[in-house]
C-alpha cells in the first residue's frame, strides 16, 4: 500500500519534480504509452478561464489535477480572487497564446486526445461560443480573467463508506475533529465567495457509485458539502428553480 508521504494528494508529498514557480509537482509517467501528439497551436481550453477545483488540502486547480497537475494556490492561505488571477494562474493561461501546452498532460487529457478543443480563430469569428469574458481575454490576449470561475468543483471531502484493501482498512467519514474542521473551513470559504447570493454558476460535487455484489454502493460522497453547504443554501436553490 502506498505510504502517505508518497501519495500525490498528501501535503507532505515530495513530488516527482520541483518546479521553481509551482513547487512540488506530480507528473504521470507516459513512457510506453501510444498516444497521438496533436498540433495545439491556435487551440483554446476554456477551463483556464472558467474552472476551479479545490481539494481536501485547500489546493486550487484550473482543471482535473490528473490532466493539469500544477496548483495555482491554496484557499487556506489566500483569497480566491488572489489565486484566480495570480502569477501561477497567469502562467498557465499563457499556453493559449504561445501554443505550447507544456503544463498540460496532453497524453491523458480527453479534450486534447479527442480533438475537442476549439480554435481561437473560430471563437473570434463567432463560429464557436464562449462566455463574454473569455472572448474578451482572447481578443486582448489577456492573462487576467475579468470574472471569477463559473464552474467550481468541490473535491475537498474524500469521504468513503467502503474499506477496500487496495486503499485502506477503514471507512473515511469526517464528522468532527481537526480534519473535519479543515474541510469545513474550505467549504466555508467557497460558500462565502460563491453561494451567499443566487448564482448561475455551475458546481460539481464528487459522487462515485459502484455496484458490488449486486448492491449499489456510494463510494465517495461529499458528506460535509451535503450537511454543511447544501442544507443552508436550499432556499436559494429553490428560488433559482422558480
């Protein structure tokens, strides 16, 4: 079983490499994999201007960490406003304008491997739709996003009601104590920034379901989000559905 200090999601993980700007970074080994290397010059990925994912340690990502393994900050250390347009976020956005997608795991990203990225030229000509602040950034070649992320993925609660030998020997469910407090603090900052008023932003909540011996098991559920976030904002959700 992998020891905690060697798990890429652990705060004490040493990482596969030390980047001068991003710090310790875990890069997946692609040796021996037969994937195409498409020409990405002139391509656009909207996640760099719209997506925010926050993990259980407060680290913030602009895409799935498996595909873009460079965190842009930590919500427990800085505000979302500071992180979203900080130096690290701007460095990742440069890829759109240089055409060199060196930070992305191009061999793993389904958008790249499936050739689903739009052409910048098609967006500027109105052939492909993006949000107004995205198009304006492309026109002005700006590394600053004039809007906060429009899709927020809650990945900060790894609760799991199974005890699979391949992962652990006990269930994961934080209901009290310092680990719960840490995850709740992350939730509170996200709620304060994005959920205090009605919003048309999209939110992702990690929920994996598996069928084991004919029974449906909810493997990972965001317990803290369901108990702490969803309940208080239920009136807002109902209002948006009117």
